[in-house]
C-alpha cells in the first residue's frame, strides 16, 4: 500500500493528531518516534493513512471521513470487529493493533492495523506491470479468496449477530433506494424503474454468509509476485446475507476489453491475461459448490446499487461538499446514468 499524499510531515495531514496517535500506538506496539502520517485514500469514504516510524516500520490507520459522516456507514468499531473475527480464518486480512472509540484522541474513532506488503492493482497501467501468467493467477486467487470468505462459519468466528441473516436483498434494495431518495438532485426515473423490477423478482436466498459488500480487485492486496491475495481490505459495507451478491458485484467491476461500459475508469481487468467473467463464474461454482444460475439478478442489482452510491457522491460533489467543483463532475453524473442503463439491461435478462 503505497502512500500518495502530497506531504508526509507530522502535523500537516488532516484528520490526525500526530502526537496523540503516536502515543496511542506506542502503548500497544513497539515503534521508534517520531512518526509521519500520509493520507492514502480519503474524502468520500473512510480515510486511510500510512503511519511510518523513524525506523521505517509501517502501520495503517483508518478513521471516518472529515465531513458527511453517517454512523452506520463509518463504524470503525464494526470494521475492527470483522477484521479481528477473521484473523485466524482462511481469509487473509491485516492484523490489528487496536481500536480506539474515544474521539478525543484524534477527533474521531479509529483503528490501527499492520501494514501488508504487496500490490493494489487499481488501473490498467498497474496491471500491465504483471505478466499474463500473473494476471491469470491473480484472477484465480480473487475467486478462491471469495469462496474462502463465503465458507467462514459466521457463528464460530463470533459474527453471528453482525446483522440479520435473511432478507438480504430486500434490505439492500430498501437501504439504497432510501439513500437515493435522500441525495438525488435530478430525475432518475430509470433507477426507480429498475428498483421496482428488482423488488418484484427477488430470488430465494440460500444460507447466509459473510457478504463483503464491495469485493473487487482494487480492494485486495496481491502478494508481490501477483499470484495470491495477501489481504482483503475495505470492510465498511460488510454484513450477512446472500453470497451471490458479492459475485454479481465482482462481475460488474470485472471489465472486459469489449465492454461498452466500464464501471470504473482505467479498469485493470481489461488487460490481456485476466480471466473472463464466465471463467470467474465457472471457477466460483466449481470451488464453492453453489448454483450460480441466479447471478444475472445479482449483476443487475450490483449495477443499480453502484449507480445509487455514485449518485450520492455526484450530488455531494456537485454541491461543493468536497471542495471546489471541477469540470469532471458532469462526467461523473453521466456515469451514474450509464450504470442505470446497464442495470436496466441486466435486469431484463433475468429469467431468460
């Protein structure tokens, strides 16, 4: 996880009190002060910082965004609980140092985990640094890790009470349509139409599993050789429910070279060597033993859910909530419309 902050000078990174956090960490794990802090990701989701001590040892700190915090969406204690529960499972996750609920330390609750060395492949340029054989191996590892997550015994790891187990899709449709209603600033009738179609066609849910909620290649750290998953990141949307929702959303993000719509610009999986979506589905079905015949519904749901989430980001960005509004905001708004159209096309394929 390479830091991309503009500066790494202690005291100049928003959201962190360097002295207080350094003392907090020093009480829980050996380090050599002073520490520097660098923002890796932030603004619209939970903030992620690298913490580097004088000897070059690194940790990762996570805290809620500086503005627009929704308690249910930015619950640091919940994220920490999930990571701790999975620490001894077959799912690779970063080891935690600790969780701090007291906002007095640095202005918000936070948790700290150990740095995991490896590569996060976010773009086609980064994917090009891997060989075709490594891309194929990474594809297989992405699927196998998802299978491992869905095989976790939720009661044995202490997550049986994390959320309701049944009615996952109903809950998700209600939640994200409610968020759309709260944030929309323009008519989006197609998203409402797709919502109605999805509500009417909800497939039966099998036994509940952990559902990551945002499982995709760039939320994983690959081992340095690119052949395995070293850690799964970003657990803020995790709950209990239908495992096929993760598989459907993975297909939404797993762009292929001839796709009309790429869910995220610069998608890495368009580079030669990555498995096709059909190959991912076949491997998941074979490794998990699950019937993936209903995955088309979950692909449609994935496009619709992503459109709802990004419409909220678009409306806040266009309003200036994240600072100065740049010309790229309109392209972002058009992406929401395109995702809605993709959701509509996918929903019409359900049951055919």
